[in-house]
C-alpha cells in the first residue's frame, strides 16, 4: 500500500499496551473474578534470540507476511543490523520476562524510513505497533497479511489517504519440486525481472 498523507504527528510515547481491567461480576451476592489476559509489553530493541522466536512465530502464524519474514531472517543472518541501518524492530509479547516463547508473541513490526511491515494477532496489538511505527515517520508502503489488514486499514485511514492498495497472491514453496533446477535471485537479476 502506498500512502498520500497529511502531516499529522502522533506524540504518544508507548511503553506497553494498556492492561485490560479485572472484571468483577456479582452473582447472588458473591463476587466472581474473571481472569484477564496478561499485559502486553513491547520490546523495542530485541536480541537475536528474541528475533529468532519472533521469526518462528511468524513462520507458524496462520496468515503469512513474506516481507516481514524475509526482513527478520536477514537480521538473523546479520545482513541487516537495525541499529546501523536506521530500521527498528519491535515485538509485542505477554511474557513476564524477556525470555518469551512463540505462544507469548502478539505481534511484530519492522519500520524503516518510508516502509512498514506489521503483523499482529489482535486489533489492540496492531494499533500499538502502528503508533510506535508512526513515531518514526509516515509510512509510504505497508506490508501486512489480510487478517492484520482488516484491523490496520481503518487505523491508517484516520491519519492518511491511501493512494493505492494491492492484494497480491503470494505462493510459498515448502519443498523443492522433483527435478527442479535453479538458484536464488541475485541483485543483478533485477533488470531482467523488471522486464517481465
């Protein structure tokens, strides 16, 4: 998605997502406490181990986000160092420690100037990750899955005008086809690919 936008800065500094309050329900004079989900915390400078867990969560996530998967894997390979390239990564999780597991992850965002890749498991997480990313600047391109798009699109329309919107079909190969030959694309392949 590309965005034509009006300058409108978000000035909320976000440390963690809001905690849902405990709900008390009275039943014939007895108070029943309904458990609440644990608070969601944002890790804004994740370690490589945390990025690894996030990449595994994303790979196993029901809705795919290839842009974000590739970016996280490039970080793990050392080909992208967010602190050196001006990119930022944040992981939303519900663990009480920073040693979270896949089941604790609620969402991931990777932002760089003009571009944003975001995936979240619920609307609140998506909203918090977007707010964090907006502190860096207005995204001109956003990559997300169809499920996250349903939560993200209305939030984007509150601040920006969408210039274009695409719903590409992405095919992921999980096994090498029998008898197949080939190689990974290289940067020098770009001129040839643009002719297609």
